[in-house]
């Protein structure tokens, strides 16, 4: 499949979003494009969570032959980083901010992301507001009362608020703080889709899903689901489905910092999402 190992641009510091206004591209990198690039394919590859530690960078760029597939790119990195091969069954693939099958062919300018299992200077808040619903990612404290006031209408008889907060221990290990990162454009799209689905399937009026990013201390709110409805039963059911689906499918990762070390928390993808069924996974299962 003819892929160069050359990395264009700079590495990103831990905690720095992979997508920034000043990110280099093929026009401002000190490394000139390869001669074979004309008429072929250049893609951007993003790594998140523990995969960022495995490959030692947050992003890469590859020059590909025509007809290259998403699964072929995944195999390329598995060959470079054998540890990825053993993780293949739990890694999802995305192309242009949507889950995709390994067989999908790539086009010039595509953005690829490899997504490990979810846990789940200032960066501006990203948000979607539609039909009274509200979905947001923020690097600032979540104030649920303000969000509830935004949703409430006179016809509402119930407001259910769920807050996920940072606790001080995990399985007996003392937790100092958490760091959250995510694939922001895709995460926001999925949060909005989850909210739309829930609003269509439950007798509720409005719903909000908000997740905080960056460093959080003990007791701080990391995620909030707020639902308004005429009656409490529908509001409770919608809020529970909202947090359950967000934790399973939205590409947000958590690193726990303990008194004696740190670790990326590996949860479990929703089995309805696309798994990286590449040849690398087949090889891993055959070991």
C-alpha cells in the first residue's frame, strides 16, 4: 500500500487538543511532500487515549497509494507498534468524524481516527443548541442549575439532573485527579445524536448532555445529563439512557492519576459500534 513513515508537523504535548488553529499542514511543514504524492492520497491520522502513549504522538500524516483502505492504515500502525495488534479487537475506526468499516477506501484529505475504548491557554467551548435541546463540551466547570434553567418551560412538571463527579479512589487506590480528553468534533456529533434519539423515544420535553474536558479534582462534575418532562418517570428513564449511551459510544477518554502512578481507564465500546475487524485483529486472535 505504499505508505511513508514520515511525520509531518510537530508532536503535541499531553493534554493539548490534537486540533488547534496553528496545526501544521503540508503547506507549512518544514518537510516537503514526497514526489509520488501527485495524483495520490494524503491522510491525517489521529490517536487518542492510551493509543497516544503507544505511538508516542497525537497525530501523523501518511502518503498512500490510490485504493488504500482504512483497515490497511490500521495494519500499517500495528506493524510499527505491535502493542496495537493486541488491542485491535477493542479499537474503533473513524473516517471524517464518523465510525467506518476497515474496507472503506480513503480519499485525499481524509481525517482518520483510531479510538481506544472510552471510559468515556483556553480552548473554546463547543456546543449544539437545537429544538430546545443542548449538547456541549467545555473546559470550564459545569453549572447544572444554569443548564436546567435554560431547558425549563412552564409545562414541565419534572427536572432530572444526573452529575458524574470525580471520586477520591478506584478499587482502593487513592485518586489525586483525572484528565479527560476527546475527539471533539465527533464526540459532539454523537452526543447530539444520542439526545435526538432519546427525545424521540421518550415522553420528554428537552434534554442536555454536557461533558467537561481537561483536569478535574476530587468532587468536581465531569459529566451532566439534564432532562425536563411533564412527568418524572419519563425524565428518569431518559437521563439513565443518556448517561449509559454516552459512556459506551462517545469518544471521551479518562486518565486517572493516583498517589502511586497513573493509568488510562479502559471501558467497553457499545457492541453496535464498528469494531476494527482488520487483518491485525485476525492475526492477534490466531496467536
